[in-house]
């Protein structure tokens, strides 16, 4: 019987527990299927520091080469370094990582040439079907020659490319604490930051896929406590935390306070619009009202989209957008093949901070205008029924508008909230924003009471 991969093939990537849910034999099938679906005669592969990553990526390479594709292995890298290689070499790519997930997980992020996304609607469903079929029947023998496998180091070129996109020549000396979370930031930061007037205080730079210090997920406030304390202890200008595959980054100001990713999106949008006047900026529907406001104030056009990197990248391609941001701290750049790179966002923040005298807290205050709840998850047995209960409770209220772009968004002149279902778990995710804290708290509690029944 063919394998059922529904538990590991997600909306945008492959992810699951190794070896319980997938292993090197399946990775080899994924490599063969990927080459067939994207029609590639050459691909590039990278991997993170997880113990299972080298073996899985090598197996994927075998599968790809068996179908006649020439494989370039770039070895240890961040996800955005793999996107760089895909863009610069104009090759489809595969990155072996489970991002911020615990150590027993691993996964594959796939892209077409030029770092174009591969998701359920853009090839991942076909790849899954082939792999499921081949677990029963075996991989059909390829016509023609075996592909070659070679190695290439891209770290120095990746760093140089990023620094060519941001003017850092005039920044003042800054002291920055960087928490790599034992993830790939420990690999990329020393090379990218080399030569800049920065005093870097490293935290957890040792590559260790067992994550001995804390989860490499800075979206969880518990995982940036060490960074917050260290920034204050060092008297640093700011702190930066990367997730496991270092494609996302979070910032802590000089007081040890977290900086909203929406404020970072607005700040970077303003800088990109200075370079590309009148440009379009993409933001997902749970970013702050501050983002479209700042975009308009700087002469740009904001475009709202669903949550999820494949939607953002598709919309960027459709609109020719110069930049895109998500409240999950994914930042996308036209100058980086529309792909997401936390490192480039970090360089923008360093440039913005370093070319003026105010501290980071004052710099970002102009971009952080409202009060948000952050994302609150609730476990529910019936997502649709709980969402409908919320819809009915707010329908007909004066000044209320609703839309269903991604879950349910309810908006008035003074507040908004979005309630959307998880694709993979029995959860509803709530985000609330208002003009002041009491309004936000009251609305948050009202919606949660309806959700949790």
C-alpha cells in the first residue's frame, strides 16, 4: 500500500519527526519527485545543523541525481542563504530544516529557480502524489545519464550580496547582542557582520540541533528572555534573535523591550520606498494598522494579503512589490528574488539606527502606533462553529465591517480583530489591535470568551 504523507506534507513545506514520520529513504523519493515535477536538470541543496540534516539532504541529492539532475551541495546554510543560491545560480532549491521546531523534527523547504515558492498549489501536491505512489511501486528508471553531485561554498558571496543592498558606510559604532539560539545565525552572522562598526556580543552561536539553551523560536516570549537580560546587562544598543534556520529575526531595544515585527515592517517599508518611490508594499492581514499608514505616508501603495509566505511571494510577483512583511517576522524583498530574509531586515534596522543618534526605542515609536494582543491560540473541537458564534455576536453592530480573506476579520474605526483556523492543528488563532490598551483588552477578552465557550 502506498504511504500516506498527509501528516508531513504541509501547506508550504515538508515537516515531521525523524525517523518516525519520515527518513532518508523517503527523502530520496522526494528528491526524485522534486526534479520530475519542476522539470529540473540541475538543483541546489542546503541544510541546517540538525543531526538528521546531512543524511536527509544527501539522500535527497541521490534521488535527484538518479533522475539525471546535476546537484550542487552548499552544505550548512541558513534558509535565506539557500534562497540566495537559488536566485544567483537560477536553480531550483531544497533546504533541509524544520525551522523553529524541536530537535526530533526535520523538513524540506522547496523553491523553483530564482527562489520562487513551491507550495500545495505550485507543485507540492504533485510531489506528494509521486512519492506516495513510488513507496509502493518504486521509482521509474530514468532515461539518460546519472546527474553529478558537487559542492560549493556560498556564504561569503551571500554576505556580500546582502551588504550591497543596504548602505552601511556611515553608521555609528553600535553594540549588538545576537542570540542565534544554537541555530544557523551562528553560522551566518560572523560573516555578514564582519567589517561593520559593530561590537557583537554572541549568545548561543554553537551550532547544535538539539537546542540545549532554548527553542529557536523567538516568536515565543519565553525564548527571548535571555537576550532581553543580556542587552540590559551589556548596555547594548539593541538585541537580535534569529530562529533555527535564521530566515526570521526579532529585535529587542536598548531597554530590553521587544520590538513589534509590524513596526520593523513599517520601518523597512519606509526605507525601501525611499529607494523605490511609489512602490507597492505587501502586508498580511494581521500586521498592524501602522504598516499601511506608513506606506501611504511615504508615497507607497499597501496591499493586504493572507497569512503565509507563498501568498506573500505570489502577491509580490503579481504586483511587482518592492517589499513585504508579516507579523511573524518574515520580511520579503524584491531585491532578494521576492524571498524572505531576516538578515537583510537586520541590516536595515542597523542602518536606520546607526545613521541617527536616537535609541532604538525612540526610532521605532514612530512606527508602533497601536496596541496589539499578539497571537493567542485556543484549542477548539469545531473551528467553524466557534468562528460562526463570533461572527453572529458582532454582526449588525454599528460601524462593523467583516471580511473572510483569511478566517474572519472584524473591523471598526477604533479596533480590529482576526480569527483564523490553523491548517494543521485544532486551533483558532486570534489577533486583536486597538487604539488603546483598555479597548484592546476588553475586545480580546470578549472574543476569547466566545471562542472558548
